[in-house]
């Protein structure tokens, strides 16, 4: 039983990636998705995905079945939060070292989840990232992906998803390096710029935590998924050592909207874009910008 773990910064596209791979019929799946009826009787509708013919049809169209604008059908696998509540695993507190007993308990819960889902491999995604050292202690054979999105697109997504704090009146995050904040203060002090600063902060935290991962860590990019989904899925499955499932590619081709990733180009003036670019001056972060 094996874990594929995917992490990324806020608004990096983990929801989209989880949505796409939830269509893989031999892959278990846990994420931050919250099924609308996750613990009630309607949660049993998950069983529909196991039915011949109709199950495959529903997997590809599950996001389109809506009532009052909300997705009605529960997703095929268990949300990570539900897994945690059921098995008393506090995933979000994993930045502190875990004991041998806790590590063994998490492994037992994971194996129980695999048996219940009748799968050998599970994909789990999480924001914010958990301690990679703790993850590797529990899952030494896991494959780890860092899903990266252009910081300007991620920041625009944050800025257009209210409510969000006014950085000029709210307490600024003390973890942000002073040099980054000074550069932000020299400009218009927009939330767009502040969101870019936070994008950098989260990338730095992931990179710091991932130093223990070595060759297990693979960086993949949101832009590759939306611009060329079939090739991205093929390469992702190859790295993760899982068989490709045509339903995954079919779903991706029907749901990808590359234009959504470039709305920031129309939303901001040349001056605002230049100011945003000035906040991303280090080469390592610039390499995470739009791939052409």
C-alpha cells in the first residue's frame, strides 16, 4: 500500500488536480475536498461510482450535477478531513515531531482506508503542507509532488476570491522576510502584491521542508496541466508509477480552461504587473513563473 502525496501553495491548483485524478478507477483519493453530504445518508451515493457503465459516466460528469449552483454528488473517495475525523488523525498538527506510536497509528489508519477503498495506491493532497520529515517517517516509500503555479496567477486568484484582509490595516505575517515587505511597501501596497509575497513565503516553506525528500520530490506545474493535460497526466502517472486511466484524460480535456490561468494579464495595468514582477526578483522564484 503506497501513498502519492501532492502539496502546493494556496490557489496553486491542487483542487483541480485532485478533481482530475479522482476519476482514476484504481487510485484511492483523499484531499481537502468536503463532500456536501460527507457524513449523512446521501454519502452512500458514492457507491454509484462502482456500478458498471453508469459509474464511469458519473465520474466524468460529477462536477456538472448541481443544485442551486452547488455540486450535489459526493466525490468518489473520502475527503482527507473526514478520514482524519474518523480515525482521529490530526493531519494539520504534523509540523511537530510525531512519536513512533502515532506513526504506527497513522499507518494502520492508512492501510484500513486502502482496504476499505479496495486500492493499493492512494493520492492525497494538502494545503498547507505538512512536515515532510514526519510524512517520510510514516510513509518511507511515498512519492511526493510539488504542484507549482505562476505566482501572479495564484495571487490574482486570491485577490478575486473575497473576503480577504486589507494588508495595510491587518497585522502583517511575521514570517515574511523584511526585505520582501519593504519592496511591497515601496509600491502601491495592493493585496495583489501582498498575495505574491505570501505565494513566495509558502514556496519557501515547502522547499525548506522538502530538503529531506531528495529524489522522491518532483516539481510539476499547473500551466502544463491546463495547456497540455494529456501529456501532463501521462508524465504524472509515469513518475508516480501508476497505470494511466483514459477517464482521467477524458475528464481533463472536458474541464480544462487555460484562459482562466491568464486572466491576471487582462486584470492589471502594465504598471501593476511591473510592480508585481519587481516582487519576484530571485531566480528560483522567477523559474516558477509562466512556462512557455
